[in-house]
C-alpha cells in the first residue's frame, strides 16, 4: 500500500513560514469555559417542566377517572345480569305455565259438567279432549313420550321394574309399560318404567 508523501501529489511543499504561525490557529472550545445559563433561561426551563408536569398530572387524573367509570360500569352490568338470572330462575317456566292454563280450564269444565249431569260418558269425553290439549302443549315445548313397548330394553331410556314371561318377544325386549317416560328435545326428563320379556 502506498503512503501519501508530502509533495507527492504534484504540489510543491510549503515552507513553515508560508503555513502560518500557531497563533493563527483557533483553539478548541472547552465546555468548562462555557457561560452558565442566565436567570431568564433557567426560569424558562423550569416553566417548561412545570407545564409538562401539569400535563402529565392531568393525563393521570383522566386515566384514573376513566378506570373508575369502567369499574362502576362493569359492576352495574354484573348486578343487572345477576338480577336477570334471578328473574329467569323465578319465571323461567312462565310461557309453559301460560300454555297449561287452558288445560286446567278444561279439567274444571269437565268436572263441573260431570257433577251436574252425572254423565260418565261426558266426563270421559271431556277428559280425553283435555288430555289431547295437554299433549299438544307439551309437544310445543319439545316434550315427547319415549317409545317403550316392543323396543329393545335401553337403560338410557327405560328403567326395568320387573320381568314377564313372553315367548312371543325376543329376550330383553320391553313387554309392558308401567309408567310412560318423556324426553325434552334430546334429554330424558323421566325414564319409562317397564317390564322386560324373559323366556
């Protein structure tokens, strides 16, 4: 690698007298020699810091206020939901009960008519009509009877209360329904009480 040699660039070398004296070169500034800020500059800096502090305090107060508001809002929301849950638990079956009231009316009318006329056939007819109305109400609510007689015994749907000798049925088949079972949509409300065939 080639070094730069004075005068090698084609320029003639200068004599020291042509370069200038050391007095002509400006000395480097020493930070310690700088003048301290005056009273007006200090006051301006303090004023600026006070403005920034006031802005930070205002922002903190605003954030605190927002937090308190959100907390109160959440507490009100939770209280509202708890009240709604209590009301739902208290009046959750209101719609079904309202549908059952006409059924109760029909029972009362059938009994009143039977008492006045002492007509057994009229009573049977009234009860049968009322039962049909009740079945319709239950179906609207998603309640349907569980199939039992002639079906294979299923512990998920049936509860065995006994066995009966039935050579005409396969073993472990529901031969008799003692009490009807019901399901609501896909869930069993009450298992069917049945007697199961044996040989």
